[in-house]
C-alpha cells in the first residue's frame, strides 16, 4: 500500500498513517458486514488506467488494499490491489467521495453469475475525504438473518458511518492489533448506558467460564465484569470503564481459573454515543502457556547460574590444589584445568542472564582472552610475568549455546598454546580476529612469538591442548583447524573455520 500511495496518489504521510490505522481494523468491518472490502484511493490525473495506456483525461482510482470476510463467501477470487478504474466506471465511488456520504445500490450487480450488493463508504480524515471503501456482499448465501447476524449488520452500519464521519478508527485503541479479539471470538453489543443488548454464544461461554451463569441481556457489563474479577482500586475502575464500552481500550479479566480478553469500541455515529461493541476472547490456554514458558525460562536461567557457580567452585578448588603442589609440571596441569573450567563457566554465566539459549560471544571472547593472559602471563607455570599485549578485532556475533561452549574451550586452548609456546620467554602481541561469512565463522589467532618447531604438523601434534581443539572442532563445531607459521617467519597463526548458522537477531530483540 505504501508504494501505491506514494507513486500513484497525492495523499500525504498523515493520510497514509490514517489509512494504516483503518487497515489495522477493517477485518472487523468485513466480518461484521459479511462483505469484501476494497480501499480505493484517488489517482493522480497523469496516471494511466493500466501500464502502457495513455494518461487519463479524467481522474480515477487505484485499489490500495483488499480484505475478505471470515464470516461469509467472498465476491472476489482475484486480487484487486494495484488495479485502477476511471472516474465514471463506478458511479457510486464518485458520489461517495464527492458528497462524503455512504452510497448504496438499489439493485444488486451481477458478477460471474453472482449477485452482489455494492456500497461505497467515504474515508474521512479531518475535513477531507481521502479515499473510499467499496463494500461488496455476496448475496448467494442470503437467508433470513438470525439475531447474531442482525447485531453484526447493525454494528457494521454504525462503524461505516463513523468511518465516513472521520471518527473511526480510534488511534489509541490499537496497541496490539495482532493479539486483539476478533469478531468470531465473541461479540457483546451494549446500549448507551452500558447494558447488554446482545451477547453471542462465544461471549456467553466466556463469561460462563468466569463464573456468571445467568442471562447477560439487561445487565450492566462494566459492573458485572468488575464483580467477576478479583481486582481492587484503580485496576477495577479501569476494567469497568473498558467493559462499559466508554473508552476504546483493551483489558483482561481473570477469575474462576479463566482469563478473558476484552476490547471495547465505543459506537458514536453522528458524534453521539449510541452504545458500544465489546469483543470477547477466552485466552486462558494462551496465558497458561505463556506462564509456563516464563517459568521454564526462569528455571533454565537458574540452572545455568548454578552450573556457573559449581564450575567456579571447581576452578577455585583446583587453583588451591595447584598452590600446594611443588612439582612445576603438576602445577601447570592444574592451572590448565582451571582455565578450561573457567571458560565453560563464562558461557553459563552469560546464558544465565539471557532469555534464550543464545549469547553474544564477543563478551565471552574478551573475557576468555583476559583470563588466559592474566593467568598465563603472570600466574604459576606461566612465562614469569612477561608483558603480553592482547587485542580482539571483528565480531563473533550471537551464537547458540551448543556452539558457544565448545568454541570457548577451543579459543582458550589456542590462546594458551600461543602464550605457552610462542610468548613464554619474551612476551609480545596476541591478536584475535573474528569474521562472520553467512553461516560460517572464521577465527584467526596470531602471535609474534617464537614460531613453530621444525616439522610441526597441526593434524598430528600430540599435546593435550591441540588434541582437545581437534576433537571439538571436528566433532562439535563441524569445522576445520590449522596452525601454521606467521607470514615473515616470526610467530604463528591459528585458523579456525566453523559452521555457526545464519546470523540471528541480537539477544533481547
């Protein structure tokens, strides 16, 4: 619709915003009317009726949106959006947009052997008519209307008049359009005093589940609803306002183990309140599932938090044990275990703070880099307090937990290998580069240390750290690993290429 409005009409942004509000609510009008709706906007006069045709000498209309009813048969099997007509081809559209009043055909039109009743509803914003709705009802399914259908049609007529008068839609009432109750969920019609004139079977069932078993007709819906909901003070007053239909708002009623969602639409044709439409939807099961998910998320975060605490306890015990061992080899082995446990704890600490099983790995990589440098460059078994300059460039991005955990261990081992064998006696620089390429992540760790020994082969090197790297990269990360001399012959370069999936949204968005 945006493209059609911008390229084919003279409507401004404020007009477009109003039409978007209307589109957000016109499924309601289509269902209450049992009719198809087509929104026509006036064309610029230089536009042709169809591509390739000469410019129009008379104004016309372009169809910018279309809606079919859920409550009845459609009149249109084809999509009309983008089609244009000349002024004069549909006289009712001309009359409606010129006069600003609803126009109706006396006799039905016949379209492909289907009788169709046609109406034109002008769309007013402020003091201007900016578009017109063609309402088309398939009469093949016409029969003696029931009380429900009569209520639907009466309410649709009120809404149509409000659209023509620029009163509807209500901008403040559509905060969550996708989750609002629909016509088929349940309908209650109120009079000007807020008393129930009609309640559909679905609406009656919802209130029965709330605990009200009597007939609702004649009852003041606001007062009745307030008695069923165990709320007090301002909440109770707000609920009564919505259920009375005095404000275009939404609210939820919870009682008797049931949750019912209400949406009130005041009806004010010709500017005077004649009643209200209240849409009703039993959302008990939906809310129960949402609460289960919230509880499950909280449980998962608590598990990650406890795992992190336990891992940190294990790391602390290993560190204490290392301080009591005089043998340098044994002490170094325990310090390596401390680093490995600590890298896993970092992942679980990050997961304990998120709402899903995804983490921003850049934070984890920075902390792993700091941890390895602090312990390896100055701690027991390290190079003896030499200076190591560490830096990360590029972004790892958001990763799922099943990738973040093994990747943190691999990064820990590669960094420790560079410190222990490349920078142990002289210090130097250590750089981590990360690059995302679609579903793959490439990590390059470079140091300017002693380099690799002659005849070194990363695929067969036997130290424990590289064995862990190869196992995790090939098994868990489905990737490749290579360790080779740095360009220029000084230092070493470790290259890790793994599959991490497509780039997801940032956590919490």
